[in-house]
């Protein structure tokens, strides 16, 4: 749209038409902002998941009978509480409020664990079911934290990447511990129990 102005001597002058132009690097910054949004959405998702696990793990402990499994779950519950705190630190780093968004995947995994515990008789078979459910949870978390670490690296959020990487390593260790418990006794005992 042309804009008419008057010069100092009273002559009419037409100002050139101005248009908003996108900078040549708008694609790069747009991608970064989209990745930033995805990063934040994934943070909200795993934040909900970790908070939900602080309530779900004690139920697993209550149904477990193997002392080794109980110890592994209790140890991981303490770590999970730390994971919640670490996620709050990451939100702080990116200048956002820590907000949880319901994680449908984790809700489904927790529901599956609940069904297993309700349907199994107490003992090795229930313990094996708890381990199965817990490892599915761990694998979901490993995938989530691995992705978040990559996003943080791409976005240049080195402090966030380091924090998320610490949690990723703990999730991998928890998964390995559950495998050890299953292989050392629980699965063997469950195999000998009558259905």
C-alpha cells in the first residue's frame, strides 16, 4: 500500500511500497523453533511419566515377593524422584515453567502393569510379570531420554544435555538390573510354578 507524505516545500511525495520480507535464514530459525517446541513437548511428556512412576513403583514393590526385585524397585524409585527434580532443572534452563502433559504411552504401560499384578497370584510369576512391565517402562524412558539428549545437543543446550544424559544412564542401569534379577532367580522360579 502506497503512503503519501508531504515534503518540507509542500510537494506531495509517494513513499515506496514496503513489504515484510523473510530473512534468508528464516528456514533455519523456523526449524530450530519447531525443534525447540518439540523438545519442550517431549519434556512435558516425560515429566508427567516420571511423576506417574513415583506413584506406580510403590504399587509394584507392594506386589513383589523377591527381595532382589523389591530392592531394585525401591532403588529406582529414589532415582525416579531425582529424575523429576532434574527435569525441573531442565525446564528452568530453557526458561519455562515445569508443566506435565499426560503421556498416553506411559499411562498405557502403567495400566498394563496394574493388570498384570491384579491377574497374577503372588509369587515368582507375579514378580516375572512386574519385571516385564517395568522393563517396558525402562525401554520407553531410554528412548525418550535418548531423543531429548539429541534434541538438546542440536539446540546447543549443553547443560540440559548433560542432565538428561545422567538420567538416561540411570535408566539403562535400571533396565540391566531388572534383567539380572529376572535371569538369576525370578524367571527360573516362575517357570517351575504351575499355571
